[in-house]
C-alpha cells in the first residue's frame, strides 16, 4: 500500500473529523486482521506506552496519526482526550 497518499495529522485534530458510515475494508479477512492488530496495539500501548501509526479515512480523504491507543470498543478506538476513530474507517496499523 502506498502510504504517501496519507495526510499526517495530530490526534487533537481527529475529534473534528467526520466519519461516513461505510466501511473502508471490504474483505472479511482484512477486517479480522485489523481486530488482531488492534488487540496487539492496545496491549503494547498499555504496557510499553508504544505509539502506533493508524491509517484511516474520513469524509475528506486518507489520514495518518501516530499515537497510543488507550481503549477499544466493539466499534471504535479511543485515543487520549476522548478522541475516537471508528474501526470501520481504519485501513491499517503499523506497530
């Protein structure tokens, strides 16, 4: 995947983004892979305070944020300061 198309943003900016309802990943195997990576990222973030590159899409295009994941729900990830990214909009993670 070509990562240069992603706009690097600060986590504080994410709270102002609008996320469409649609999913960015169509393949069920890719969706399961994201869930596995999220589980790994939350463990590493809580224990080692490891930052993760989160590649995602809002209604304006592809974005990238480098931060620690604080929590995961069934539908979203939570970053510091109650910033939320819907899992359905995550394209990939780099741990």
